[in-house]
C-alpha cells in the first residue's frame, strides 16, 4: 500500500466557505479533496489528511498562534507517519494575510523550505517520499475575510509561477489548482463541494503519474 501525506491548511481540512467568523463548518470526509483523492485511487493507497486551518508555510501567526507555522510541525508529522511514498504540500494562502507582509516569491521560498524539511526527514532505509507542490487558485478579497487578506489577491496572481519555479529548482512535481478550480465568492478563500471534487480528481491523476 502506498501512503500519501496531504499537508495543508483549511482547504485541505475541508473548511466550507464562511459568511462570518462564527460560520464554521467542514465538508464530510468524502466531499473534501483528500477524500476524493482516496476514493479515486482506491484501496492500494492510504491518504493521510493533515490540514490545519490558518497554517502558514514557515511563519508564526501573531494572532492565531505559533502552532500555525507549517515548518514547526512538519518534521514530527513526517516521522509519525513514516514510511511515506509521497507528500503533497498545499500551503501559501495564509501567508497572503496582510499581517505577514511577505511577497509571492517569499511565500514560494517558504514552500521550498518545506521541501527541504521533507528531504531531511529520516527514511530508515526506505526511499525518500516523492513531493507534489500545489498552487492554490487566485484568491478574492471579499466577504468577512477581505480585510484580513488585503493586498493578497494581487500577490496570489503571481504565486503559481513562483511555486512552479521553486518546484523546478527543487526537482519536484507541481500542479496549478487554478487550472481546474476557483474559490467561492462567499469568502474568497475556500471552495464549494464541486470545486473540491474537481481538485481531488486532478490531484489523484497527478499522484498516479508521480507514483507510477
């Protein structure tokens, strides 16, 4: 059985589009994209969901907490789920929050740091996991999250090309989710069930090719 770790944020967690800060709900397992991937790949694959709402690439969050730093938890996560055949990294959207003040190139560099963490993890005689970087679709500055992500929409337009460049430099796989999905106009960040299905099907195809 091949084991795949999906390491991401609220969109990996399956958070539904939010109308306000109290409108917190999560799609069911088979509705969110990792569950779609699991159903698509079948019994020969184990999909491990590690989606934390608010997770950044490498930044402590001064408001939501230091535990949102994706680098801090990645190594223990890798060791706890060892051995792994592939790691999907789907991060960068939360770095677009105005409070972090980082550019698209810096966000992509943060993802590059996570690739290095994956490669530094002990494999104990097993082959190192293959890596797939996902680029999120362009966000919208709308709804109650609009102010939090002020300036983020323009940055997010450049994020796919920056992440693609990092993936090429690191010799890992890359896929632009913007080619198959778009964010909900409700909050500009999260996805509806139809887009989760589209992403899941596309990611499953990428993983089949990566692990062939």
